[in-house]
C-alpha cells in the first residue's frame, strides 16, 4: 500500500508566529511531516510552496516551488497548484491525500479510515472526520466546524453511523485510487463548477480542501461517521495544530454564533444529539440532496418572499 500526500504551504511572512504555541508556520509544517512519516504504510510527501524559504530546510518531503502572482497567491490559488502533479500520479499510488499544513492526520486516523472505508464506499458513502482544537485552560477538545448538533443516524450491517449533513468540510481529503480517478474525470476536479454545502459557497482555498464530497456533489450519497458508545468514533477526530480558532470568539459569541466554520461551539462529546432524539434515516440521500440543491439554486425566490 502507498499514499501520495500533497500539502500546500502558504508562507508569506516566514518568521511570523501564530497559534497558542506561538510557532512559525514552518514549525507546524515540520512537526506534521515528522508525524506523517510515522504512518505505517509507504508514503511520499509533496509540499507545494511559492518562495525560497524551504530551500535549506531538512524536510523528508519533495518541495515544489510554483510561479504564482502576488494577486493569485493572496487569493489562495496556491492550493490549486498541486492538482497537475496529483493527476500525473494517478497510476502510481493506491491512496491520495490533500492536506493543509497544520492538520495532523495520524496513524489512528489512517487505521480508522482503512477499517471503515470499504464498507461505506461499497454502499456509496463517504467516511467522515472532525477537526478539533483545544481549550488550553480546561484541556477540553472542541469541534471547529460543527455549530449545530447532528441529529440523524443511518445503520449499515448493524453498525450505527452519524450523518453529517451540516458541514463535512475537514481541511483535507483522502480517497482510494478508484475514487480519485472518478474525481479526476469530474467537473469538480478542474474547478469548472463551484462547490457549496447548501448554506454558502466555499472560498478558493476551501474548494481545494473539500475535494469530492461537498454536500452539493453527487458522487457520495452522504458523509457518515461510525458511532461508538453513543459518541462519534474517537479516531475520527483530527487535531488542528495551530489552534487559533478557539480563542477567536468569546464564549458568548460561541454560544450564539451560527456560521458553519470557526465557532468551536461544542466540545467533541457534545456534537451529536442525545440518543432518544436522534432520527433514523432511510436510504434516500440522493433525493434529499437533489431537493436541497434545487432550493439552493432558486434561493433568491424564497428570499424574495421572506
């Protein structure tokens, strides 16, 4: 088994420090590369950047420098630059990962994905993850993206799965060779069509990170996360190493903040509703997505009457 891992590295101010640990972006990148090289299957790491800062750095990765205008760089187009090389590699690896530099995808996440991937893929589903940050005062983990408790589940072969139909964006994607080849042939790979999640359009960088499983896309029926002991599977959580969103909003804003990113509203053991209030879903996900997509396309009509 082998994985190709591609990381965009936007680093306009190399010595600037950020996050609760007050480190440079390079420090987070270096820590993550070391972490990725501990994965128990063969992996090659490709870092896509825009300046000479990495030239003298001892990283166990291949560095690709892209020529990109300041205007495009500032808008986030560096995140699109890895796709031509990934496409060239389509026959060389069994798995493909696109990963932001401070998303710490670890061995437990890999084994979780390998354990459930085939079961879900064979039935048309995407295996989901959650990104978390730490409250360093209480040592509690908070989900970055979930601002409303998930309340639906779906059963496959006796296993309950939580349905993430709110926000399945998680700052990276991982696909099998078969899934990746289908992605390459789609209008989403070349950014011909804009991804969204029925609530807002993703920005330029988010359109890279959402990959092939945005809610508006139709390859996967839905994103599911296995339930374990009435909670999301513990290995579905991935650390955001920079940890700069939790402190972004005071507690009162977290409580009432309804944007789908950056809120850190819930601890990770609070992001699904109580078992007695969960709703079991039938396998009609495609129809539900079609209806939501139509509402999205014609949302101006509902706004007019509101």
